[in-house]
């Protein structure tokens, strides 16, 4: 097929498709100043790449079909949920400061190109002729290896956690009877402050593991094996983005700031100090990412929470340092 001429791993082919699709989305979003298609474009791009590479490769081995379908299910769920949510809210507050600035808004879409392309690498490389087409040096070991099973189980658990947590959070935010003076601590949110992020990480570790059997149980060239192992950058990149980029950092400290201002901000009332005190108790008993029973997490030494359980100092709202700044900003 013509796409084989670009490279045997579909890297150039998928990058060009991703760039074209995202830049088209940017052109529409910037021209009409809308947010409704941003997350839809990102999520659906994963679906497109999985389907396109499966069809382009033409090697409908069980592993290829299963992996591609799992990626498409994940993408459909994510894109559908985020699209529904933005329709209900009317806009996405993340873009309020950059929506009208051409280059700042474009930078977000370029970052989305890299996110989609890098995270899709395991399924893209698996579906490529160099890995799965036996006539081009590929390999197709029988489906059902221990890695296949482990990958599917990990993906399924991750999707369950991610989807369930998103639904629970949406019900919490949309409820007119639930008090918003306390953080959500029901369902999966009682065990983790960011369960959707943990579920998403599990999904992509599962996809990478599921894709590996042609290298571990088959007979591939050294370069093809290296390509499959190099696709580990997908789950690693997912962890990096969620832990240090657009995930936890954009949620943990800003949420703490919001509860602090409920107690001590310019619109706070007498007796509101209890809101911040309750929130600090919530922080002490709820893991920031890895789900842990509150009764166990609350008894862990602080040094373990800050290291093993990833609750790094960068996520902490310092009452002495950050408090006065937050109050001053809110007063303006």
C-alpha cells in the first residue's frame, strides 16, 4: 500500500493524519471562537488512528483487532463524555485566557497533536507491516499469551475506574442538593483525589503490554522489536502529562485554593473556617492518585505520602505562602 512507502511503522503516516485533523479543528475553533469541538477532536483522533492503521495494515489478526477495538472504545468513551460535558456547561474555562490569542491557542492544539500521536504509538506500531505483516518480516504469535491477558485485564480495570469516576464527579457537580463546601469523597473518590487519571494511566499501560507479544513470543527483527519496546513512551508520556502537565497540577492546588478562599476569602462569613479545616482532613486521608482506603492512608507517615504515593510538595497549597496571595487576588 502507498502508506508503506512513508515508513514501515506508520509513524509518518499517522503524524500527518493527526496534524491535519488537529489543525482543521484549530481553524474551526479559532474562527468561530468555540470550545465544544476541542476535546471531541482530541478523543476522536485516537479512534481514527486505531481504525486507519488496522485497515491500512490489512492484517486482521486477533491481537490487532482486539487492541484496535479497545483503543477505539476508550477514545469513544472519552470523547463522548467530554463532548457531553462541554455541551452541558456551555464552554471550557481552560481556554478563557487564550481563546482569542492566535499563537497561544495554536500552541494548545500543537500540544494535542503530540499527545494523540505519542500516546497512540503502541497500536500504531502493532498494526504496521513491520510488526504484523508476515510477508514484510512481521510476526503473529497465537493470541492469548500471558501478556495479552494481563494487558486486557489492566485496560479493563483502568477503563472501569476512569469511566466510573467521571460519572461520579459529574453527578456531584450537577447535583443541586449536594453541598459544594466539601470535596467529593464518595465512590472511587473516597480512595483517590484523581481516580480518572489513575484509570487512564492503567489503560495505556495495558495497551502497551497487550501489543508486546509479537516481540516477546514471536520472531521479529531487532529493529522491529526495538520499535515495540520504544512504544513504552506512550504510557510513560501519559504519566508525565497527568502528573506534571495538564492533569494533577491543574487540579490539586487550584482546588485547595478554592476551599481556602471559601473560608478566608473576601466573601467568607463567620464560621466558614470549618470549610478549610474539613478540607485539610480530607487531604490527610485521601491519596492523591493511587487508590488507598482512607483508614489506611490517614495513618501513613508523611514521608511515604510525599514519595511512594506521589503527593509531591508541588501539589501543596501553603497557607502561609499561598494564602495571602490568593486572598489578594480574590480581593481584586
